[in-house]
């Protein structure tokens, strides 16, 4: 069983930065697609970014393009989300999720993901 644990959330002022980490255990993330989602109270869950492990495909929600960067460290079996220029609209619980997908070269935030972390709270406020 693949287990995912997010960390790195916290309270940050508008314009600040945070880096979220998603550490996988149980098996390698090779041949997986990994995505970051977020959910604010009273709002629908939305996809933030996704990537193909050991691949080149990445995608970002329009609301975070140019501000967020997804990256991987395969040796550490970890996926990161670097978040810059944060604004209050970014406040949410952030989740990482993974799917085993050995063939598709592109990730998607519009499919069901099988494995989920517990979430980490990001609060952007002055």
C-alpha cells in the first residue's frame, strides 16, 4: 500500500512563500502520477498541480500558474510544491494524491486518484 504524508503548511503573510512536501512510503513513486489538490471550507476541491514521476509532464491550475512549481526528488521518494506570491485565496487544506499509471505520458487533475495524504493547512493572512 502506498502511503502519502504532507507537511510544510502553516501561516504566512500575503506575498510570502511556503514549500509543501509529500513523502511517499510503501513503494516507489516511479510510474505514478502525483497531484496536489486543495479545499477551502464551503468550496469544492480543486486541482492545483500534477506531475509524472520520472517524466516531463506537469500541469497547473490557471490560478497558480507562474506562482507555484511542482518538483520531485526521486531518491527521497518525495514530491514538492513550491508556493510563491501567496494570497488569501490560496488558503486551504492541501492534499497530495497519487495514481499508478505506467503508460500515460501526461498527468491530469480531472481523474480520480487512488492514494491520498492527510492534508496540510495553508493559511495566508496578514
